[in-house]
């Protein structure tokens, strides 16, 4: 069974998730291409060595350039801050290596366009890490909508609401510095990607962004927050449907409020990531007195569930989403065929984010810019 050497840049929260996924994916999905944890890169030699020992990599480095150039690293996973996504991806692609890049694709629309150009010129597998759309429930929701189960879609309400910065006394950090790390740059790509997956391209947007807590305690005193805490976005999809998206990191009480509601001419769908193994479906059929939303528990009949568990209602979790991503990345490498979401799909998200920022600045409806 052929092996492929994996190099992961970033050993923290997401670096660990991808290392665990690459270790487990062969057993979970019986992939014909088996990952080998070849090298991990972190910001210092000491931390890189800790990650190597903890996750089972063969080698460690503090130099990402050494990782992408190493001949035993045959595919690269970027789990580093978005400010370095472009330079790492371009270097890896120049070596002809497949690249999986955590969201958002780039720190800006210009970075994202450059990364797409590099990936398509290299002609190798490329993917962006939008893991939440890979829950069995959301995969099933996409299928229901595509199959016309709720009729013609007329409206979407979606949100990505968390509360990790709801406390005004929470200290300043990298998350409170620079627009790429704010609610629009850091959280919005996930739920915008979801909206695109469910309804297709967005034509135009009207957005408002706000910094709720304008100053936070810093290491040497009070520090100004230089990005946004939450945003609201009205949008018109190319299919004709209306939509509203809300994104927040100060939504008190919400821990993983990645949620959506989709209305169609013959039914509706509701989902909330805090209850990720349930999908609520309403179908306008039968007597009015017996109609209502019904709760569908994820099980082996739904996409990718059976590989993890044979019992309906037993549930999948966050790490399982990353394992599904690993399976898809290996499939793209092995077949040479694109697997959604590619870098170009990541660019579609950044186009919407760019339009939202422009709309908030100009206070008007704004068309999504061309790719």
C-alpha cells in the first residue's frame, strides 16, 4: 500500500488536529494512499521537537522553507496564521507538492488570487480547510437542497456566533490585531463557505461591522483593538434567494453557534453546530394539523457517518470532520481530480468577504468582485 510523506506547518490547535487526522484516516476510511507523518514545523526548534514527539512525526524543524523543500515531504498542510499562507503555499506549489491550507485561503483577496494562480499553474491537488460543512448532517442538507426536497430556495439565515471575546476584560492578543484576524477575517469565512455550499454564488451584499470592545488589557497597559467583533451581512444570491449572515466573537453564551435555516417553496431546513448530529426538516406535505419540523438524527444512512460508527444517533465530533478532510485530500492527490473546496472555492469565499468590507466602509449595496 503506497505511503505519502506529510509535512504540517504549525503544531498548535489545528496542527494537532491535522496530525491526528492523518494518523487515523487510513484506518477509518481504508484509504489506498496512507499518510506518513514525516515532518512538523513550529516557531522554534524546541516547540517543533515537542510536537514531533507528541504527534509521532519522524522529524521536526523551525524552518518552513526546509519542510516544503524536503524530498521526503510529498504533501504540505498549512496550519499557520493566514498572514503566511500565501508565501508557504507558493513555495510548496513551486516544488510541485499538493497543498492543504487552513481557512481562510489568504490574508486578503489579492493573496487568495495569487494562491489560486499558483495552484492551477502547478496542476496539483489543492484544498482549503472548511471542516464544518463536512458533518454528515450538513452534507445531507446540501443533498436535500440540491435534490429539491424543500422546493425552490427563497431565503437563508446563517450565523457563526461564539463568545470567546465577549468578556471586555479578556486580554488583547493576535486575535484583536489586524483585520485579517477579526470576526470578518477569521470567523466569517466558515459560514460564508456554508452559505455558498448550500445556495451557490452571492451576487451582492450590504454589510455592517462593529468593534464592541474597543480597548483591552495588554501586556504593557490598555491596548486598542484594531479589528471587528461582529458583523451582519444582507446578501442576494445569484439564484435569486435573499440571505442574512451574522458573525460574532462576542455573542455571550454561544460556544459554536455555526447555524443556518433555509426556506424553500415546499419546506425548510434548520441546523446548529452545537447539536451537530441533528438536522431539522420541514416538508409541506399532509394535513396541516400534523405538519411540523422533525428531528433527523445522523446515522449510517447519511454521508460519511458509517465509517466512524454503525449506530444511528451515536454521533460524530469535531475531529471526525478533520479526518473526512484528510480523506478528501488524499483522494484528490491519488486521482488527480479536484475535490471541493479547492483553492478556487476558497477564493469565492474571499470575494464575498472583500465585498462585505467594502460595503461596510461605503455603507451601500456592493457587488461581489470578479475572481
